[in-house]
C-alpha cells in the first residue's frame, strides 16, 4: 500500500469498523509523523502502522511510533525476531506478514501476536515461493493457533468468505482500498486499475525482490532487463529507490511508473468512498455466508 | 493427470459419486482404447475423457471416443471451436478447460456445455496469465452462466467450500487423486508428493508452455536452460516428447523425471483409496459449510 495509505484512508477505514494501517514504507520520517498525528485527530478508533523491516530508517520510525503512542504495528519484509520483543515490551500488538510456512514458523517463534499470510495474487512485494492464498492459508493454519489474517486476492465479500473457509480469522485488504476516494494514489492510477482486466498484472523483479504490478512500459523494461541478465545493481538503478512506484502510484505516470497492485484489481470497477467498499464487502460476505447454508450447497 | 488417470482411478472415482476422467494426454491410441474398455467393465457409473486438443492424434482419439460410446469429454489446451460442435452433434457433453477470461469468452461462444477454470496453483500445464483460482473463479463467473468447475489448489473439503464461495458450481480435483492407491503413478512419485511441503512446486517451462512441477534436478535443469536463453527447440529436446513426465511420474525417477503436481500437494499426507479421499473431502466440506453458518462467522 505504498503511496496509498495515509491518514485519510486509514482514519476512514478505522472509522467504519476495520483496522486502518498507515503504509510507512513510502514515507520519510516527517511525513510519517505527520500522518500519525493527523490520523489521531481524524479518528478515535484504533489504527496501526505497517512497518517494512528492511527500511534503513526503521529504528527512527519505531521511535516515532513509541512517541506517538501507536499501539498496533504490522511488520513485514524482514526478520520478526529483530523487533517483536521490544515492541511488545512497549505494549504494542505486533502482527507479522509472511508468505511461506518457513516464515510463519519463525514468526510464531518470535512471539508475534498475529500473522498475516499473503498469497501470490497480492500486489506489491511478494514472496519467493509463489504460494497462492488458497494453498497458503490452510498450510499456515496448521502451524499456528494465533490469529491469522489472509491477504492476497481478497477485495470482495466472496473473497473474504472464501478465506474464512480456509481457516483465516480475518482478512487484510489492499487493492480495494488503493482505489478508494480516500487513497492517496493519483487519479490516473485509480482509473487505470478500475479499467483493468484479468491478466493485467504480473509478478516482476524476481531477481531483486518479487513485486506484483500492472503490465505497462516500466514492467516491459524490467522484464527485458531481467531476461537479458543485467546485474541486480543495474536493475536497482532502473527502479530508483522507491522512485518508480512514486512516479506511477503517486504522480500518476502510467507509462514510466511502477504500478503496484494485486490480481483482484480486475474485480474493482469503481472509485468510491471506503464506507461503500466496506459496506459492500460485509453485505456480500453475509449474503454468501447465509446462502451457503441453503440446501443448494449441501452435498448429497 | 498424465500417467495417473487410467481406468482404475477413473472407475473408483466414478463409483464413489464423482466423475472420473481418463487422462488421454499420456496415452497412445491402443492404451487409450484399452482404458476405456476396462473402465466400462469396472463401473456402470458415468465417466469421461480428458482430451488435450494439441495432441497430434486428437482425431483418432475422437474416433475411439465415438466408437466406445463415451458420453462426456473435457477438452483442454487448444481452441474449443475446433471440436465442440462436432462432439455435441454426436450427443457428447463437452466441458472445456480455461485459465483466463479471454479463453472463457471463446469457450462460451464455441458452445461448450460447461467450463473448468483452472488457477495458477494447478499442477501440470498451466495458463500464461498466472491468475490464481481465488481471482479467476469470480472473474469467469461473471462471464458465463454455464456450469463452472473450479480447479487448481483444491484437494480438501475446505478448498472445495472455498471454491463454491467464489461462485463455482463444482470442483475438479487432480493432485489429491494423483496420490491415491488407484492412481497409475509410481509409488516413488506418490511418496515424494506426500512428503513435500509448502514451496516445493514451481511453474517452469514458461518459454514453451508453463508446467507446474516439483523442484528437483530436472526442474533445475530446465530453469538453467531457460535462464541461459537456449532455444525453444533445445528445451523441447531436453524434455523429450512426454519422455520426462513418464520418467518421473510413471517410472518413478525422482531426479531426472518431470514431477507434475499442484501446489496443494503440500496438504496431501497419505496414499490411500479414492473412497477415503472422497469421503474425507465431502465430510470436511459439509462440516465447514455448517460451521460457517454459526454465529462465530457472522459479521457484527
């Protein structure tokens, strides 16, 4: 949710009964602090922070989290051993994002309070195993009895129900909110996403760290570079440090920008307020849940 | 289901209330005819044939299907326009396997009776779009009102229920039956599959036609060849015409053989009779379906 999830989105999502997460990955320290402060004013509901552990400024961000009294942190992209204990000592609830059994075992051992298991269909940074949500959730459910949230490919009530069938206790939703009114993403990006169709995203940048994005000129450029076997350094230079995702998602350059989004983007058809998105997801979830108990679904 | 689905597996599956499909892809004409004849003796329940349309001997196989009076054909890997009309004229029910919206639209237009939508997690031949079952089923459900079966990543009752939540009318199961007692696969292969874990399969051979298989020496060999950019002809030579999948699945060479299997293999823990597999899937489906109607799953 880089360049999408600032205080506007987070406070809206939290206000309507979900848990909003500030996407700190694309924020420098001042911006991050600003968004937390604004969010505290905008909502009196709990909200959290998503904190990629590979960030150079992770320690400084943790300082801000502590100063500002944020009580929920979702860590990702790094070793859960490093910060979980310390964060928990400070009274913070810690969830860690994983994409494999191995990472789930490590997270469990690191003492996290909850896990988010994210499948291959997810947008943005992605795991190396390429295990899909449908196969990942049951595997992780067997490993941990901690609260387990499913992520990747879930942006509708049907998807949410499906994840619950697989043993999840809840879901983490990105793409559907990335195209909400309250998302900080550029209008061009939101329009591109809601006009997209099945097959329009792909997992790229596997030689560095896999990222799901829309197929555009930038995608073709990195695919070509990887095929030609250019060095990791050259590919990193091609991307710039967060440069291309900012260009695409925040500045709305649909050609040269990196358009990170999940496969479920093909099911998103409107730009609308979070309130409507949440209402529709929950209504669809309940409708389908009730329908499933009818005789039509009984096996005989 | 190459090298797995002969008359023993098919008749067992059909006997226990499912629809068994003879996997004709790995059979020459005599073997194919033999399996149909044996299957007709072994069960009086309906069964079908899976027919990859790219086969050189597809016309001869259709002749056998007609001669032997098989009434259900699942076509795959080819244009549904070519044979659907003719097969239907002969009173045959035709389902076509697709992995994208585009193929679903073409299949619908070709007049097939039903569709099988197969996601990225499926074993063996796979689509280019890499859309997962979780994202594919809702997309295809919007395109067609015809009976829709979900495939890829489904080998348990939970997985089946999950697919039904997404709008499927039924499921097609491969991997779970590939490791059944009645599967023609070699014992070595079955043991390898039930000992595997999350992350042990990958999609390879993308330069020819994507195939999901277990990661072994053969997989490493084709990955290396593709990375080095060798020609499609050289890769084809490396595989041999069905040679490597026979070596792996049927002859049990776990090193040099191509071990085609789905991601759900990590959830398979036993080699056992089809009857038990089916019973467990349906029981788990019903248990989870009923559990889902409880208040624990109600959103409030």
